[in-house]
């Protein structure tokens, strides 16, 4: 069975640009969440979606948005990129909210 | 106070040693708890869930004390392959379908030959 897949794996963008990151959850998993991890820190919660509805939002600016599609895949969008947005962006899927979350390999975003 | 705090590390231990990681969390409403391991520049991978009764998986033992809001992980007979960063993770769910994983900063373990 395929695990959580994310695309692209690496990305370089310029300040002020927009980026879209994609995630496909494990088959049968209906919940997807997004995390940002900067070097030396643990992942920080950005969004959580369940059954295509936003169920949770972390302390990130409105430049960050996301959505979940009918097939449970998800996109994370970041507008007006800043240098500080450079990080590893992780997507996780879980069957239910009480269950373990499984992570994709992440998208490493570099903003120059 | 940070929501999830871990030993700052790093821990450098010889092969065969026993090593213990400690973690405290601040949100008493948190419902489930996990340890993840993360190799350099890779994604976090679930190591084990943590239960109040304590649970063991081979050389790994995890313990939860809800009263003290304390979580621990014990690794016995350390192997070189155990070298990684260990993340303490707390899950707080606030309503139907809603949950949030809060991570500690991680503790880096290096097992030395």
C-alpha cells in the first residue's frame, strides 16, 4: 500500500511568489493535516482537514490556506512568500482523529 | 511554558547502553500520546503510542503519567541504528473530527560504536 505522498519534494521560490504543495493520504484515511518544520525545531501545526472541512488551524498568518478534495487529497497554499517561510512542509494522514498520524516525506521549500 | 517540553539533548551513548527520554506537556485535556523518531532531513516516523498502563515494543518501553503530565521513553541495548531525533507528540482533539498534534522540539540521540 502506498503511504502518504507529497509533491514536489523540493522547491525554490522567490520572495513574494505563491506556492502550492500537494498531498495524497493513505488510502482510506479521511483526515489530513499540515505541519511546518524549520531546522532544529519540531513540526508546527498549520491546518487539519477531515471530510473536506477545516477542523483546526494553527497560529499561522492568512497567507497560508489549504483545502481538501473529495478524494481526500489536499493542497497547502502560501501567498506572498517570505524568507522565513523556508522550511520542510509535512503532510500527515490518519484514519480518525484518535489514531496515529503517518507522515509523507515532506516538501522542502526554499525562499530566496 | 511550552506546550510540550523535552530533554534538550543531545545524548551521546555507547552501543548497548540504556537511554531514557523525558517529556512533559501542559494541556491537561490532551488525549493521546506518541513517540516519533526522525532521521536527518527525513519525515517523522511513528515509533509507538503511549498508554497509561505502559507499553513495550522490543527494546522500547513508553510510559505515561497523566497526573504528572509526564511521558517517557526507555531504549535498552542501544544500537547504532537508533541514532535519530526522538519527538514527543501530544494529540489534543477538541470536537468531532478535529485534532491537533503538538510536537516537542526533539532530543537527538547518537549511539557511538
